[in-house]
């Protein structure tokens, strides 16, 4: 940038002379606004000082007539006028500078705003990416749990202990039996279940996932009415696991197992993909149901 030393206008470096004053241009001495404001303040202090001196001279010198001449007063007054003129010139120069700096200041503000918007957009994108990753992780964990749950069902009898006991009681009532199994407050890996008959009990084995892995139906006193109730308990248990099994079909299957089994030894047979194992003697029968 170049500047005219007479009119103080600023021009591009391509010009050699001022178009208005027709004199060579010199290098533009850029003054920072803070420096100009500081100079203005100094001039204001100078104006105040001169004004105080003039007031002192007028109030004391002329009144006391102690040798202060009017020429000295005029010189001080001229200095004050010069300071005022210089102040006005600086103000004009400052205004010119501010006008020229406005585009740069506006650009600077735009750059700051753009940087802030970019940062906000990056933070938003980062947050969305983290949320998406967390959602995908949760979905994968849920799917893995679902698959593990399905596999647990395949490897077990496919139901929870409470569901088995509830359906067992329904089946007993449908068969016309008075047997009612008690639902415990909690289940362990092997839970002993009592019924309304002292001669009939159930033992339910569960996996770590909580599904029933095996059912043990125990009944004693084969020669009395409890033995008949025990037969109902066998049928009711089988029908919980295999809903396609009828009372007649399972009774035939169960009697065949009794005839084939050796007393005191386990005997196993499969019906509709379900394994049944019995162990009987003269006074009791234990039947285990599993896959």
C-alpha cells in the first residue's frame, strides 16, 4: 500500500503519484487502532493542560500584571489550536483506517464463526458415530443372547420350571386327577417339588440359563390309590413336554417300559424324540424325562 503525504489518501502499490495532488506516493505507514487511540488520548491530555495554562494565565497573569505578555498567551493559544487540528486529523485517519479494515474484520468474524460451526459439526458427527456404535454393539449383544437362548431351548426341554409346573397342574385336572404340584418361591439347579399327595414328588433340573433340562417323577405305594395317582402324574408330565402324546399312547408306551425294565436298573426308551428313563422296584417307580 502507498499513501499521499499531502492528502493522506491510501492507494494500491501500482500507482506512483497521487491522482489528486500529483505528487509521488510513499510507503503507507499502517497505524494500529490501539496506537492511534493512545495518541488521541495523549492529545486530549495536552488540550486539557493547555486549557488549564491559558485559564491560569488569564485568571492570574492578566489580572495580576506580573510580566506575562499577551504574545505568550497567543502562542499558547496557537499551540492549543494546533493540537486540536492534529487531533481532528488523527480522528479522520482513524475513521479511514476503520473503514478499510471493516472487510477484514468481517472476514475474521466469518472465519471464527465458520470454525465454531465446523467444530460443532465435528462434535455432533462424533457423538452420532458413538451412539451408532453403541446401538450396533447392543444389537449384536441382544442377537447373541437370543441365539444362545434359542440354543439353550434346543438342548433342553424348552421351558422354564414355573411354566412346567403350571401346565402339569392343568394336565392333571384335565385327566381327572386331584394332584396339584406346589410352585416354589425360587428354583435352584435341582428343585424338589411337593404335591398334594405325600407319595408323589417332582424334581426339576435346570441349566444355568434357567431352562428345564430334566424332569424326575417319583411315586411310591404302588399297590394303593397313590399308585394310580402316580400313573396320572407320569402321563401329565409327558404331555407337558410332548403335547402330541395322548393318554392312551403314553400309557401303552409306559406299560411296555415297565414290562421290559429290570427291577433296580435303569431302562431308557424314546418316544417322539423325548427320552424316558425308568427305575422301578416293588414299592416305587422313578421316571426321568429329557431330550
